[in-house]
């Protein structure tokens, strides 16, 4: 979904909306220039809880609150939480690159729970391939959910940068990680993302729906072993990376889970895995307005991804 670039104006403002099962987040940022090594200036970071899946109304309400930033046709990015998309790895269809996205709805009919008529799909290349393989990561969303959301976004700006998955947005926050690491990310009641990074690139992504309660565990539940399933999933991710993809051993796990009971989580990981564990950190440019519980990581990653896309578009032009 990162090929949906629609920029027509040299506007340095970007509004990034991130949808989760229970809320919508908004980040408003400004770029100093087209150099992606220069951090954006974060102006607004806010969120609004929702009921009954009314994401469009939440977007409208948040936008009205910061209407002064929409007057110059800013870039707009939409980030979908794991509860709003399905992530599937499959062999690359034998088609020209420009035709793959349209063909995915039919290639995926037996791999996802949506009928082809309701599928909106795009893909990104799998960074690590076994000999003889050529796989892609397909991102599949429900057209019926996205249509009212996109209608609302088009009323804000005609400069829609694109629709991206949370796994793509989060990856922007770990682009400086060189040694192999496992990232465990989960907030609110969203499925967890178990990701492996190496040389600044996302190597493995797993959406683990059985861990959606992880951030809600009490201190007593964690003490009784409630976080043990996280250790299992971290080990599975590391095993796949090391044994199946035949990559370097992983020595560290970075945790970004929206819990108040951090010590119990890391203690469980340390006891189970024998890896070094630490908590994720916010980028410097986002620390002043950070939510602190990592729930805003998707929207912040979306800001960085928009910056990358904007610079890429400028190079092409």
C-alpha cells in the first residue's frame, strides 16, 4: 500500500491518522526539507476513543479540533492497525509489477476471510528470500470499512499520500537497528506484532492475535506466568529467522507493550529466553508529545513513512 502516492503539492505538513479497534490517533508534523535524515517537527499528537467502529466520525472530530492545519492541502496518511487488515506472505504472481496489486484479490481468495469483491490489497517485497523463492507480503483490508474513512479523508485534503499497515509504519521507528533483534509490539486490544530487524530493515513480521490481551494483564497475572506466551512467540520468531532464513543469531529483544508492569514482562522474558531484553525508546523528535505507552508508535511511524515517500516522489519528479 505504499505505492498509493498522490502528492500534488509541495506542502511540508503531514496529517497521519492511525486506526485501532478502539480509537483513532492523529499526528501532525512538519518537515524541514526533503532530506529524510532530518527529523520532522511534531506539532500535534492526539487520539479519540471510538465505539461501534465509527472511525470516520472520529477522524472528522479530531480534524475539526485542529482545522487550522488543513487549510493548505496537507499530505494525509492512513495507518491501519492489525485488527483492520490481514497480512499474508505468498509467492509473487507471475505478472508485471503494476498489475500485481489488482490481481491480489483473486490470488488471495483462499488465504483470507474476505470475499474478492470486498478486498483492497497491496504488497511489499519480502526482504529475505530462501534460494529459489520470490515472495511478497500482501496487506489485505476490507473495502466496506475503508470507504467511509477514505471519503472523510478526501474531504480534508486531496493530497492523500497512501494507506499503510501498522507493520510498515512501525518499521520506520527501528530503521537504525543494525544487529538482529526481535521487536515485540502490542497496545490496547490490538494483535501483537512480532518483528525481526537486521541492518535497519524489517526481515520477519508476524501478527499474533492470541497476544491481544498482553497489555491488559495485571501484575498478579504476569507474576503467575501470564506473559509466558510472549516468550514463546519471541522464540518462534527468532527460530524462523535463524533456522529457516539461515540468518545470524538474535541476542536481544526490544519490548514495546502498553503495560504499566514492565518489570514483570522483562523478568519473564529474561527467565524464559536468556536474551538481553530492553524497552523501546521514543525518537527524540517525538518525546515531548509522546503518549508514553507506545499506542502512538503507528502514527509516529506513519509520519516518517510519509517523509520517505515524499522524498522518493521528489526524486522521481
